[in-house]
């Protein structure tokens, strides 16, 4: 890879990106943009090889800068990514990609038509435990997936401009989309506002997928215990990913309910099976490092990222539908289909939904 890298934002998550950039590309990471003089000073104290500036226009106009990484507040993601793509830069942007599906689709289209890499920071899709869960599901080892349940809870990092599902819910949506390799069909969401008017501090979101699979997501920043857990229930086995359990981040439970021969009364009965628990050996690599290495490889080779702009747009589609459901008192809201990548002729190459017609967003992004 030739060309330099610029990081935009040195706040809560930008410092984590900076730490990994310093490990992976210390020679190429040369610029940091932040509006705060204090944060710029902190960055240069820690990374003296980096030039910190508040002048984004100058960095984007610099021909030696080939790619930028955006770690700023969520409402600024789409505007900054749009500017960077317009300047001919490859872009890595933290989640969510945008605050509307139309903006997310427009960014993905722009990147494709410009031949630029656009990658979204859905870090949990690079977690070794989550990758192994997907392997178990795709191999059929756990049987048919019945449902998913995730909890992302903590007491802290309270925001007053985004509700919990926009803030931390994208992680669980991206995990579910990745594990199921499917696009959601509908969303039903309820939440509670306790600290700020108009901002849900806790949300309970159910997402429907093809094949009657549902994913229930509970997110809150007003909870006494920090929890990062995803459970997948299959007809043969069950998986539990607990990100805080350093000794057993992933456990495979040989449990299930097996149907018995119908009795004379016609009532269906089951035998519960509760056998061994297996703890797979997983890579200890830091997911954020794996994610950034993938981005740098894609910039170098021109490959499409696993979590490209279309991946980001599909997550935003769920967030937007959850918003609509919250405002409608928990009503079920359909999730519109997101068109696929754009080829050289400007034609979308999206895959059709497996269970029939679905609302389309292609024209909404124009």
C-alpha cells in the first residue's frame, strides 16, 4: 500500500483506532484531524510522528493522503464520508454509516462508482468468537436456527443526542445479519426515556428474518451490570457468546428439545436433552486490529471489504425501522430492502430476498 493515512477524530473511539494504526501502519499514519486543541495536543504527545491539525480541507486536498478513517460523532459520519469520497479517498467510517438509509445507500453507490473502498466499523463481525458462531451455523452443526437473543447493557456512556439503539444497537444488528447471512424483514421496538426527553435509555427490539427466525435485542446504558452476550438457539445445539468471559467467550451447548412419537391423545411431547458443553479454542487477536488490517489490505488490493457500505446501509435500515416502530408505540414496521453493489454500468447487483418481494430503496437514495 502506498500513500498516507489520516484519522479524523481523537475522542472516545478514535483513541482506539489510533493505538491500532500505530501498530499496523506507523510509517503511513501521518495525519490526525480534530477540532479540539487539547485532543490534538494529546495525540501528538502520544504519537509524535503524526501531524495533528484542525484543517480537514487541507488534509483532504493533500494528494499523499490515500485513505481516511472517521471516528467522530454519529451525525457527522455521512457528511464527512461524502467529503472524503468526493476528494478521492478510501474511507473507513465508524458505525453507524449514516443517520438515514438514503444517505447510507448514496455513500455506497458513490464508493462503487468511484472505485473507492468504503468500509464500516462493524467490529464484532471480526471477533473470532462471532466468526466461529457463523461457521457452526453455516455447517448445520447446530441444526436450524430458531432465534437469537442479545444483551448489550452497562451503566454509563450516556448520550443525549442518540438513543441507545442508534448508539450501541448497531453492534447487535450487524452480528445478527452476519450470523444469519440474511436481510431483516421487519422490526418491532419499545423503549423507555428516563434521563432525557426524546432519548430512549433502554430499548427492546425484535427483528424478524426469513424463515420465521427472530432476533431479540436488549440494549441499555442504564443497567447495573455490564453485559455483552449473544445467544443462538438451534434445533440441535445452542451457542453463547459472552464477550466479558475471557476464559470461555464462546460455549457450545449440546442441548435441545427432541420430539417424541405422538401419544394416543395426539398431544405432541418432547424429551429435553442436556449434554456436554464445549469451549472452542479461539484466536486471541484483537478484533479492532483484525478489522483495520482488513481495511488496509482492501485499500492495497482494491478488494471489497466484508463490511462495505452496503453492509452498513443494511444495518441503518434496521435502525431507521426501529425508530419508526418506537414512534408508533411498538408497531411492527417493515425493513426496506437495500440494493446491492453497483457495477461498472451503474446497475445494482443486489440479491433478491429468499421469501419474495420486499420494499426497495433504490429510488429512495437518488
